[in-house]
C-alpha cells in the first residue's frame, strides 16, 4: 500500500546543472570528482552520508534509509571497487559507473551543489547489470528467486501465443500491496470503452473522507474538481492512496469486485469485500484490533458489517515496519492472475490507448528503449509484501506479461535484493 521509490528510483532534487564558464560542458569539476569518491566510501559503509548530502536530500531520503539500501547493494554484489564518471552532464552532474566485486556494474546519476561545500544534491540509482554485458541465464535467476525466505512467485507469458517463458509457483496467490489498483483501473477502462464514463468526467474531491498522509491528492481541499484521468494517473503512477479510494468509491466497490473475475482473478473469496486503502490501514492499526479479529474470522457478509463499523474509527498509521496481518487484510492474486489482468488491460485498450498511457507513466525499473517499445507497470509493497507486474511490448511488436511477488508474514523483506533480481531477470528479455 505504501508508495515506495524503489532502489532504482532513489531520487531527491536531481537536476542537470548547466555548465559554468570555468570548465567546458563535457568536463567534470574537481568538486564533483571528490564527491564521487566520497560516495564510493558511503556505498561501502566507510563514511556517513550525512556529511556529503544536502539537507534537502536527507529530508527526502533519511540517512538511515540510505545506509540500509546501500548496505543491501553491497551485501548482494560485494564492495564498490571503483566509481567513475562515465558521461559528464556539465561540471557538477553526470552519469556514474559503479563496479562491484561480484562482476556487476551499477549506473547512477549524480548532481552536486555549484557552491561550497559542494554536497550531493541528487542521486538516482538506475540498476545493475553484469560487467561483461552478456545476458544472464534466466533459469539460474529464477532459481535465485526461489531461494528467498518466505514465499515467491513468478510468471512471464508471451501473449501472442500464450507461451509461458518462465514460471515459478505461478498459481500461488500472494498479497499484492498496491498492485491491486490494476483492478480499479480495469473497471474504469471498461466504463470508458463502453461509454458509461469518460476520462474527462469530473468528480468533486472529499478530503474528509479520503485524505491520507504522503499523498498528492490528499493535500487538495474538499471540493477540488479532478478528472477521472487525473485520479487514475495518480493512483497508478504514484500509487496515491487517496486517489485510489476516491476512484474506488466513485466506481463502486461491488463493481470492482465483479471486475476481478472478468480480469482473471481466482482469489475472489479472499478479495471480497474489496478493501479501500484507508480501511486496510484502520484494520491494521492498534485501535482496530477488535475489528481486525472479527474481520478475519467472518464471511463476506460479516466482513462488510465490520467495514461499516470502521467508518467511525479514527485512522491511525501505527502498524510500523513489521508485517501486519498480510495473510488476511490485503488484496490477493497469483502471478498467473496478474499476467491475465495485464493481458485483459492490453486487449481492453486496443481502441482507446488512454489506459495504456496511464500504465506507462512509471516504468518501475530500468528498460532499454532499443529493446522495448512499450512498458506498462504497477507494483506494490508494505512490510512483508512486494509485487512487480508489467505489460511489455518488444521492438518487434511482441507482447509480454511479467509478474513476480514475494511475501513473508514473519519478517520484513530485503527490497533491494528483490528489485536487483527482478531487474536482472528483465534484462534477459525480450524472450523471442
């Protein structure tokens, strides 16, 4: 449910800084080079990040979180043995190549202040690939996914002929986190395609009912007029929970529940009633414990009654960083279900590509535009839950669906390890 920036979108104030008169545009300043070497020591845990990043950066990416992410990179790939500017973007910005001990190369983008003390103002980690440039073996990467603690699943399907390219535990339903929002998008796409709604239709936003922290739409005043297109784009590209709940109740909970079966979901009972994000947060919060027990034990009728009681409960966001009831208060689908959902969305957007545009705003990870003509994505996470699902079209025109999930109700997940592994699996495609 929470929107995560992913390891590969670790970004705070990154901007390409125009060149100064003192240095040619293709030359890196001594200040940038010094900070690049400082960054290598930060990656290896030899230097605290607080001293080399701007306050604006650390306000968006806390040093503790940055250290955690970087330590996960090093755990998976070995120490950073070199960090060099591979492509300058003016004296104070550029693309970096990071070489790690386990024969992996990482690509980063960096910018530093143009005045003393020349701290790092932006950092974007774009992913990892083998140093020799050769595609890795898909089977070995899937085997590595199987080895993660907890339960994982994966399916890659070539949609043109239905061929399953890779499969692991593909029929096992797992909690989705925010990837459930694909089903809400599906209901809107169907209504737009059948004339029951238009993307330009306007709704009046009710902040008293929907607003949640960390949300773009949640900051807007009651009565703000927003189009369905805007709300859907915020829901998918930013995983905006306020936008999600507003769209869910505009379309109707029962309509989205019916859409599950149409889009190929086989975990209907586990998904009914279809929760709003606000309801899920309430059930997981400390003051929702009694209602959580009754919700978990009840059938769909009793669960709906619990949700009516929840309306008067003050929402608290205090379930922390440990998995909370992810086997009961969540949204569920298997990897094959999610691939079926993406295929449904592909077919439903053949005449009106607006929905594909919404899916394509946030790609999730890094894709080579020389190989991929279209990338549509939705992922999800909360403590103990990760999901990453794509609709892809290769340059040759072949369509694919890709979905992978990871659940562990007993412990938080190593997000960096998962994102790194999924990126490497994606790098083996297209699978033609």
